[in-house]
C-alpha cells in the first residue's frame, strides 16, 4: 500500500479511518489515544465540531481567491492573529502554508532589513545547535543538526550555529558587522523538548537590541498556546525584567488545527520592509485555513484554556517524574519530553501494537526525538481522565521495556 510513496518516512503500521476528540480509530476499528496531535498540528483534536463547522461553511462559500483580491475570512483571521501577538510586539503578518515557508520568509525579511539599512555583507543569520527550522535548502542551512545536512549541499550561505545557553559564544557570534538576525526556538521541539533558560533569552534579547540584530522566534511548534501562553516567548523576561519582545515570529503547525498554514509576523522595525513584489505565495492565506485558524485562535487565546494547558502539563510532568524508569522530564505546558533508558521508537511501536479489539484495549500515539527521548504533544482539549489513561499505558510500557 505504501510502495507508491517515496521512502521519506518511517511509517508505523497503523492506518487511520476516523477521529473523535483525543481518539483515533484505525481501519479495523481499533482505538488510539492521541498524545501527539500529529506533530502539534491538531490542538483541538479530531472532528472538533466548531472546527468542522467553520471549514465546511467556508468550503460552501469559496475555497480560494488569489492574493490579488481580498478575502473577508482571511482578513478576519489576520486581524485576530495580530491581536493575539501584539503583546510580543508584532504589528503585521505575511500568511504562508508551512513552517519552512514561514522561516524562509523570516530570513528574507532579515536580509532585506539589514541590506537597506547597512548595505551588503551584513546578511548572516545565527541559529542554535540542535535547532530545527525546516527542510528547504535554506531552512536546512538554518537547522543546526548535521544529520539533516548530508547529501543536499551546497546550501544557502550565511548561516552560523552556536551552542544554546553559551552566552560568551552568543556575544562573539552576534557580530554587528555581519549578522542580520538570530532565529531561535523558545522551546526546541524536534531535538527533544529543550526550553531555553531565562538567562540565555535575556542575553539574546539584550545583545540583539544593542546591535540592531533582528530577534526572530521560531514558534512553529511551541506557539499557538501549546506552552500555556499564546507564544512561548511570553514566558521569558528581558534583562530589565520586562516581557521579551520579538522582531519576527514564525508560526505554522497548530495554527489552523490541521489545515496547512503558516505565518511570518513582524514587529515595528521590520513590518514595512517588504514592498509589493518582494514576497508571495499562491496558497498563502487560504480561506479555508483562515476559517479554521479563527476557531483555533479563539481557543488558544482563552485565558481559561491556557491555564488548563499549564495545569495539565504540570500534572503530566509530575506523574512522569514519579516513574523510576524515566530519567529526565522537560517541558512547558503540553509540550513535554522525557528521556528513557531504552529506545524511544521501540516504546512508540509497543504503544501502537497494544491496541487490541478482543481485549478491549487501546493504543497510544506519542512521538520520539533522537534515540532516547519520548515526546508528548497532546491536544489542548484532553481531559484529566484521558491523561490518566495515557499515563497508565506509558507506565505499563516503561515497566515492560
Ligand atoms: C515543524 C517545524 C518546522 C518546519 O515546519 P514544516 O511545516 O514541516 O515546514 C520549523 N520549525 C520548527 C520549530 C518546527 O517544529
């Protein structure tokens, strides 16, 4: 069945037929508790009625009008998104379709800003080792993991990777003569859920501001409420104790509840850098994605729901810390990683294989990062009972590991 696909994914042996809330059902009727939301893409779970309604209503009006015209629903979405991101200093948005595309847009924005203000030669973008920024030739260059760099060179020039947490290395790398911007995940996702320290972000914010280097947060995985604040960067303070402000923020993954979408948000310094013809995307701002995004935004900006995300995350992390087989637990809100002795992928396979109709037993969907880290990104709508159920399965698998 999978032989027509290029061999780019190690797909687990389960084929889904439908979903309901935090549950997915395979083609044989077996049930799986979703602790991954795709990869943080379905914050409202599956078949969430207001989301289904918004998407079908929009589909009955129009699917697409190109960006040479205006769309009521796309404009409404962009306005709500900017409201949500204004505390982080965001003023204007460019709508894209994916994370990599959003980061590409951010890099273009940084380069043009610097070129217009300082002339050529100041185009380097600094990122962190272990970061993940996408799969295009440029966003691979930005990604600070050598494993992704094999076989695909030459890459876009002008990317430098430094060790996160190393303030001396940061100070050295952020050279005001050659560097246009710094791109950073507040919580590194793909490399195993690694939140940046307050100290490091404060140093980043200070040095970027002093040297007019654009501070760009890749919130593709950690944004949209995932960590208990709308953006993860909102949990960090600058060296004066004020909330950190960004120059650029990128979003994607959960932004439209499972419909492809991405966004480049820009603050005061850069929001008018692009002019007509500088950038574009045929599908960017798709009306169906915008209709879905409006529903996600309403939820992900609700202070009650955000508090619940934090509480549920704490509950999960506290329980995992009690488990002797678990070596380390890291996370913010419902973005959690924990290290185990054994192979994380083996655990994920066992979590799926556990689903059994005769035994009336369900499976569990989780993610791995590297060899030994299990990653949990449950939908925001998960309830305490489902969390307990998932923890029960994890305990069982950890003990029999
Ligand atoms: C997933 C991800 C990307 C890439 O997004 P795509 O939609 O797969 O292109 C970029 N940055 C981060 C932090 C991500 O988690």
